C-alpha cells in the first residue's frame, strides 16, 4: 500500500515522486513490489504497466542486505515499540557494530542460511510497530533508545533459524520396486530395453559367438560418469 510516507517494507519507508503521484490519483492504491535481498536500499514498484525504482528514505540503508537491515532494527531497539525516532549518529554507530559481526556476514552470503520467504517478512512487520524516522538528537531520543523492549528473540524468527526443515522427495529407498518408483516418479520416457539375448536374436546374430565389443575410436579426453542407487 502506498502511504503518505511512501511504501513500507520491514520498517523502512521507500518514496519517490512517481509513486506519490499514483497515490494522488488513488489513495487506496495497492502495488506489487520486488526486493533484492542483497540490497534493500531500493525496491521496484509495478503499477500494472511500468516499473519504477524507489529508494529508501534512510540513506544509510544503501548496500545493506536483508539480514543487515533486520540486524539494524534490533540494534536500534526498534522491536515491539511505538517510539521509533532515532538520530543519524545512532544509526551510524549501529551500522559500525553490525559490520564487525562475522555471523551477519556469513548469512549475508547464504552460507548455510535459510531462504527468506514472505512468511519471514510478515514476522518482521508484526514486530516493527512503526517505521523508523531519523530526527535531530535530543535528550529524550537518547534516553529512550538505550532501553530494550524486545521480550523475545527477533533475529532468529526474521532469519528463519528456528524454522522446521521442510521435507524432501528423496525418500525412495533401494528396496522399493520399479513399480513403486514408476508410481511415484512416472514411467521412464526411454522405455524398457530388451535383454541382450533378445537383441542378438532380433539382429540374427548368434549371442554365443559374439566377442567383446571394441571401444569406439575417439579423439581427445573422454569423461564418463557412473551413477549409483544411493545417489
């Protein structure tokens, strides 16, 4: 939904002149967006005909991945709170801390990290009650930002670390019959091959007189792959 502040995504607002003109024509306008999880500093908005690149109103988000952005939300104490005003100095300090965390760098490059889905985005939106706003520093903003309202872990849910692993379709054991495999995966498109004896009779040759087959003459290096049932 296009709001007065722009389009909200995981607590950050994205705004441009194009989408605000769309909102002037229809205040209840809903649009489709696309997000690059490796760089959430801008989103792509589709109006049904054209696509627009819309930047985030927080310039410090430039180049940050989804994992770094959600870590920023937690480091700025923006979880489960109505007060979301922070200063630029506080944002810069939080980013400096996040940049030094090896764990965030590991999951950013998808090293054994879960795939982010729409469900993870909804979890973040439920915990971020209001979008972040950068304001001048004041005594109140400093005192409030040092408090922690997070009653339960946030990053585990946002990153999917506590999710149950989804089942796969690789449980076809070697003891199962060919009929069971065909019922599960369908018939082979190549069909069944004739036995060697039947092939020999079909060509009129004597199978007992057949000698070892000579390898085909090839040039260069020949690579082969052998497949086993367990693979």
